[in-house]
């Protein structure tokens, strides 16, 4: 490639929650390292991490039914729920550390306490929910979970959902008070503000990374276009993180590393309905997750969510899935087609053949009229009025497609995939679930894989930031209690001390 313009220790591509988290972790662990960030948009946290582009659920498996599956013998597999919860505890510990040490301020600007509930209808679903409750409620990670089929109790928990409901409807719910609503957009911006105070960090907005290549001396060279002046420049680094969200797959393919071969991406878009009537908004105070429809992908489980954005309470319902060939909301209509390469074409074709029902489901979702979407909302709020709700286009999720031993060729993955080069000099994050909630754990995994030689030296500092690092909290209930109390105090999550109006007033 052309002339080099700068050399740095670390390049982070993309200014979303993942790069923000990795940047802050690295600054705590290796303060002398120089970090350069390139972001194609004009601000941080504008794509999937933006508050209006995701659901803001602090995913801890407290209410998401897709993290607990029913085994053929009828028992409930809670292993995924435990893993998601443990990962969220890691995020809470890290965020607490940042607030305690004044690296970021005002936790109520990015995290709010909010009950998490699961709500189901019909005998069969109620039996499942009850079994799920029994399997989880004795586990220290899910302490405080309640189950009820009693309409009087359900009316207290979720008045808007119970109002005007036919009393013959069989309905049940679980509730856990220590759930959260997280404004990942605000958090991303706060983390970048903190990073930008450091002389060793340079953040370049309006800079699109067009290519990533290995140089002969073993460094990585990125070709960057300053989109304001249309100027090209080349920058090198010892380590590059491809944190472009939906844009990461193309960048990974450009890097040419063997670990990035035979991987494809399938974009699924998200739409929410947002309530414009403050009287309706006031009547709900929870995240209430339902059960996914047959054939629906796990990320389109319907939920009715109280959100706290810009010091204001809002109410969102969704997501409705949809199909667009773009990999980013601000992406190109050619993203899907240009991601098909000779090494992944068989994988992609196999996925296409296997996932015909999903494609059909997504096309049906795109075709839904507002009234049809309102009908789905009325399963949650029986008397919902069309004029109170507007449609909101959320972010794009690019689901990873790869060949797996269990699923065979072209298997669609619904999780997060960390792809790293064998020598640890480059890493990419693909996929979007559980997503932003697990950013800290995923970035710690990245550090272990890419910086094994530094880990021994870094471990004491990591333990200072995340006291449970390397341990299972479920198996260490005393430590769990300790870190929970600390997070509740520092992040102002204790429901007993904080009414929502108090918190909003303070924010
Ligand atoms: C509808 C929906 C609902 C969701 N709900 C939740 C939820 O409730 N809870 C949760 O935890 N997670 C949720 N997620 C997932 C979560 O939003 C993502 O996992 C997370 O935001 C991804 O962060 P990121 O930093 O990887 O990507 P992003 O936030 O998308 O950031 C990537 C950045 O890279 C930039 N970029 C891309 N390519 C280039 C390039 N070539 N050069 C320069 N810059 C580039 C982009 O402009 C962007 O700013 C949801 C996602 C969606 C779409």
C-alpha cells in the first residue's frame, strides 16, 4: 500500500460500545500504549449501540425466555441463563469500578433499575414458565424471582397489560426487581469522552476504514478515508480491533486471516413501536418479555419496555424483525452481496437452503401493516390505540453463518463470535446477542486471546476492576452478595433507596 502516515500501538475501528469498552480496559491496563480510533460517522455510539437502535435491556436472563429451553425429558436447561447472568455481573462490576474511580460520572445517565418480567398465556406456556421459575429461583443469581397466576397480583405488577383483559385469559408472569434498563448509547459516549481526555488516545470521526492489510514487518496497515476532506491516509499498528459492528465482517474478510474464512453474515433489521402518549407511558414500569412465535428467530421475542432516555421515561414495544441487505443502518444495499466470497459461498448457499422458513418469516414481518403490528401489541396491551404509537426503525443485527460440527454447513448463529488471528495481532467481533450487555466479558476474552503474555502482569488490575474475574459467582455466593451490594450502591440500583422520579430528578 502507499505511504504510512502514522504508527500506533492499537487501532480500534468503530466507535461503538465494544471499541469503547476495549479502549477503556486497555487504558487501565497499559496506560502508555497509544490508541487510535477510526469511526466513519460523526459521533460515537450512533449505530447499534445507540439508545434508539437497541432495546436497552441489561441482559441477565432474568426475563428472556429464549435463554432457558425445555429439554426432551421436560426439564429446563438453565445453563445459558447462568452464563448470560454471570457475564452481566462482570459488566456491572466494571461499570461500578469506573464510577467509583470517577472515570465516568452520573450512573443514572446510563443505567436505571427496572423490574424484569416474563409473561405468558395459555396452559402449556404457563406450565413452562412455572418450571423455569422453579429451576431458577433457588439459584443465587436469580434470587428474588416471584411467580404468579393471580390476576390481582398481576394487576399490581403490570397494570397496563392487565387492564381490560378478558378474565378468562389464562396468564402468568414472573417478576424480579433487580433488572436494569441500560442506555448503551450514553455509556458509549461517556467512555469515549473519558478516553479522549488522554493524550495517548486519538479519536478520528468521519474516518472510514476501507482496507486492512498485513505489512511485511508483521504490523497491520489500515487504509482510511477522511470523508469530510475525501483524503486517504495509511496508519499502522501492532494490534487492530475490528469493532465495526455490522461492518466487521467486510473488514475481517479484507484482513485475509484464515480464521475469517468460511464465515458469512445474515442481516436482520429491527423495528419498535414507540408510545407517544405520556398517560400510557406512566402506567407501565418494567421490561415484560413474552414468548417468541413459532418460526421467529430468538432476537424477535416481543417485549414491552419502559426505557429511560434523555432523562425521560418512554415505552417501546417490539422488536419486529425485518429484512434489509444492509449490514449497518447507515450501510449499503450491496453489503450482503459483497460479503459473499469464494471461500464462504458454499456456507452461504447452505444457510439459504436451511433457513427458508426464517427468510419467509422475515419477509412476512416486513410486509406487516401498522394495524397488524398493533394487533401484536394488543396481545400485551388489550386496549392499545393506534394513534398512541409510532413506528421506529432500530439497528441492524448481522447474524453469523458458519459451518459447525453440530449444525453442519451454513449454520446460523444467534450469539456473539470473537474471531482472532492465531498470533493475536487482530481481532473481530461479529454477531449481536446477548450484545452490548456482555461487552466487558467479551473484551476480557479478547485480551486473554490476543495478549496472553501480558495477562499475568495485568491480572491484579483486572481483579481490581472485576473482582469476580476468573471465578463463578454462582459458586461463590458470598462474593456475589458483595459485588451486587457494591454495584447497587455505586450505580444507584437499589430500588429501596430510589424511586424512579427521585432518580430522574437527580439525573
Ligand atoms: C434491534 C436491536 C435490539 C438490541 N437490543 C439489545 C439489548 O436489549 N441489550 C443488549 O445488550 N444488546 C442489544 N442489541 C445488541 C447491541 O446493540 C449490539 O451488540 C452492540 O451495540 C454492538 O456494539 P458494537 O460496538 O459492536 O457495534 P456498533 O454500535 O454498531 O458500532 C460499530 C461502529 O463501527 C462503525 N464502523 C463500521 N464500519 C466501519 C468502517 N469500515 N470504518 C469506520 N467505522 C466503521 C459504525 O459506524 C459504528 O459506529 C440489540 C441490537 C439491535 C439491532
